[in-house]
């Protein structure tokens, strides 16, 4: 009956004496019999399964009995309400005077509807998660799984699947570089995993056509110098200064590899910066002042016999290059992450760097999290004289920071995919 019931009648009773459950049931049957006619007789309604059994809970205390009456009904609203009112006509239970009062009539279907609505909300929030993914997400997920599966090892170092068999290899810095190149179909890259070039990679460069494809910063310079000493490079490709191979787009990768240069003529990033600094110093020198670079060039030309300056000109030059009158060379400007790392480590500070690696803000290392949270412009890189913590990593991910560099980094409980973590040793 309870499975098909529409309503539940809940009534309370009080009796002036000690009564039992059978007394309550008997009073309900006996004192309502014939009261509402044959159509609403409790016994007949139970026989036709339109009314459920009378459930009674009774308790006694201090010479009084009290409890509840519950009846399930599949009648309509009017009939159910009329039957419930008839229960209040009960004046005696057993030998005791009694009073019955209907507390409420519960709509079972409404309760079921509430359960259905609550369950529907749960299903809507959870069961459709997998179906909500769009086509771009599907393609990205499949592509990412293929890339990760394609990452293999060569003598224990991250590498593309073709390194062992290809006639040409690319030497990169880390696993992230290998993964990024795999995304663009380049499967012959092997990572040195640090500035100490392993013997296995050095030997590989002697056996194959080897191209060093390293970040455009001081860390890339250090690896390139060592590769030249312990390996046999054929070509060198570098991204724009200050950029990392792991961040390059397909077009930038293609451009860098097309513009690779022979290993013996390739310049370091630091060398190019020194040249630019010297050129800036010459450009800023006062008119009529001969720079040290020009003096060396003139001396070299005189030695070669291609030019012989007049004595008067030499005397004039000696006067004009007086140390007090010569222009001071311009101070080199930090343009790479490695330069900022050198400046920050040991200083007890944190630097927030913009897209062009310009300094957006600088604060004490202990206030790194507050500085990052309050930064008006979201920094691209954060360089910290201290360890990278989980809390700092979480804040960086929330703000949209691309790279965190610290003196050390431990094991993280969760590491957002959008933030790369490096240590000062990487640079």
C-alpha cells in the first residue's frame, strides 16, 4: 500500500490512563464505523486497498498515554481530508477518555517530487561532465596523450622516438622542450636535462648531424659552451633572446631551425648583448671623441699598412681620448631571465617581470605572495630569492603567471599545467 499511497495522515493522541496499541486501533475502527457511510468505512477501504494499515506508536508516563497515528491513503484529497477529520471524533481509547488531533496530511507525491528534483540536480552537476567537452578539448586531449606517449628515453634522457635511428638529432635543454617539438612533428630531439652535458649525448653528436636548439638565455649559453667542448656540433639554432624552446609556436620553431648557423660561427646571447652595449656606448659618446674600439681598429689598419695616420692626427687623438673627457659606457641592461636570476639570487628580493622581461615590481622575498596578488599588471615571470612553495605556485596559477624561478623547488601536491617551475641552477 505504501508504494501506491498518495497521502499520509499524521495524528497525535492523548489518553487519561494507560492504553495499548490495540486499544488505539480498536477505537479508530469502532468510533468511526458508520460515521461517514459505507463508502468511507475504514475496514472496507482497507479491504479494497484504498487505505493502509493503521500504524500506532504509544508511550505512557505519569498515568497518561500519548503517541501518534499514521495511515496511508490512496483516496483523493477530499476523501482523505474527510477521513482524517473523522479520526478526531474518537473520544475514548480503551476505558480512558482521549483526544485525537490531526497534525498534518503529507503529500507523498510532493516528497517524491522533491527527491526527484534533488537527484536531478545532482545528475545534472555530475553525470554530464564527460559529455560537456567540446571538439577542441577532445582534439587537444588526444593530441596531448599522443605527445606524452611519444616521449621515450635515450640512455636515460628524455627523447623523441626517432633519436635512436635518425641521421640527424636536435639537442635541447629539457623534457618540456622535447614535448613541445613533438607537438609539431619533430621526433628526433634529445634533452641534456641541465647544464652538465651527459657523455651519452656528447657521443651522439659525434655520430650524427647534430644541431643544438637551446633557449635564448644564459642557461642556453652555458650548455652551448660545454657542447662545443665535449661534443661535435654541426649547427646551432636559437629562439629570440630571452625565449624558451618549450614556449615557441610552430612558426617560431620553423623560423629558428631555418635560420640555424654553423656551430663554429654561432654567437652566444651574452656576446651579442656585449656587442650591443659597446655599440650603444659609441653612439652615446660626445662628438669628436675617439672610442677605444676605433683606436684599436686604427692601430690594426696601421699594422696592416692599409692606413697611416698623420702625426698631427695622432696628437689630436691623444688629447681627445683623455679619460676625464671620454664618455662613460652605458650600463648593460638585463634582458634575459638568466640576468634577472643573477641579480635576484642572494639579494633577498623577488622580481615581477613583464612580457618584455622588464621589471614590473620588486619586493622583499618574504612578501613575494603579497606582491604577486596585488600586482596591477600580471607578470609573465617571477624570479624569487627563495624556494618555490605550493602556496606561491597556486597564487601564480590563479594570476596567470607563465614561469616561476626560485633557488629551489620541492615536490608539489598539485602542479598547474600553465605554470613552469625552474630553479636558479637552470640558468
